[in-house]
């Protein structure tokens, strides 16, 4: 299971436990963005335990939390195959059949040309060696930095065509989300197979905590990894109401990142043993990136670009220690 971060990890887990898969779809013309988050929450009481599908319509910032009985959640032990109610989710496809108050969502989407975070013997995905530790509060996996989409859906009577669009896929599982974190992602650069993902969080560790980070920058299909466990350093982090400025690097390469901050829509997240409205995600920001190589102590400009449709979440005090 450690070497298959995409599959369901919750068999025989004690509460509280959550697991959710994040699908982001953007149409080829950029007019439509749809976020889908199927998952399950196992609470300390039967009333708290339930399956869910979160739906976020990027056109107008409307979101819905569709709750289902826990027994409607069905997951394979051997492959990435999850069912919530009448809807089905996997690496290669999504079948939607949701009819609840305020939302009617039906349709089929197919995915191809995935670019996952590599899984190796000593690094089972984006968590690196931390992925081997069973007591982490929250685990994260990048299942596809970018992939192709074919298909369309009907959302409350509106037809959203995602054929020839771009997708992104990740997941989280554990007991709770971090109390404070920054997360952002975009794959809408002009260069093909180019994507940026970043996360900085305050991570509980035994009786204390530390500020950790994971960044992945895929440039034309080649992945550059910057994380607490790789020896990379955050050299600059400035967070204002308007933007996030960041410089991160190691001995060989360096990224300068600027992400706009915009008002977001509410999503549910696991905190204090329950699912509640806790985070706000925006989808309309722009991310700018400058990529440098380090040679003989000098920074050499290698590539720069910007991307729209950047997803961003900023939660908590954002007081990190590096």
C-alpha cells in the first residue's frame, strides 16, 4: 500500500480518519473549471462517519458538499477504484451521477497521458521517506501533475465540455489537515507538460512541530523536487493580502515563485474530529515562475513563464520557521 499512494488507505483505520481525492478539470478555452473531491470521513461516532463528494464550480465560485451514507463508499484493496453513491472515480476516468439539493451533476470524463510524482524504493511518492511513517497527521500524494481530458458533464443543466482540456490529480489522507499551511497548483503554462505544485505546512512531530514543505516543478516533462527531505531551503517567503513571494532552491537549481491571492470559496476539511467548513480555495490567480541553474555559485536564468487558473489555499497563522 505504501508504494501505491493512489489507492484507499483506510481499511481498519481507527477514527478520526479521512481520505479524499482531488480532481481539477479546466476546459481547453479556460472558461470552465470544475473541482471534484470524493472521499470518506470516519468519525468517532456513527453520526459523524460518512462519505462525500465536494463539487466546486470555478465559473461562479459555487461549491457544494454532497454527503452520502458511509456504506455507499466502496474502494478496491488492490487498485485505484472508488465509488461514492452512483459515482465512480479512478485514475483514468470519472463517472458522475449526483442528485442532491442544489446540485445535479452527471457525465463522464476520461484521462490520459498522466505525469505522477515518481514512486521509488526509498521514496514512495511526494512524501519521500516520511511516507513510511505511520503516525503522520496528514499524508499527501500527487497523482498527476498534468494530464489530458476528454468528455463533458451537465451541472445544473449547463453543459461543460472538457475535451482537450487539462487536468490535475492529488489526494490526502490521515487524521486531520495541518493547522496552518499554504498550498498552490497550476499546470497552465505555455510550455507543454509543465506544472507547479507547492505546499508548506506546520507538521506535528511527537510533542512538538516543525515547518515542512514539498514542491514539485515539472518543466517540459522533467521533474525538479524541493522538499524538507531533499535538503532544499526556502530562502525567502513573504505573504501579503495580495500575493505570495517565494524563493526555494538547492545546490543545483532555484525557483522564484509569485502567486496572486484572490478571494476563494469555502470547502470542507477534517479538523478536531469532524468535517467542517475551514478552508477557502481560489482558482483565479496567476503564478509566475523563474527557474535558475546554479553554477559556480552564480544563478543562470534557465526558463521563466506564468500560468493562469492557479489554485491557492492559505490556512491558519502562516507563521513558519525555517
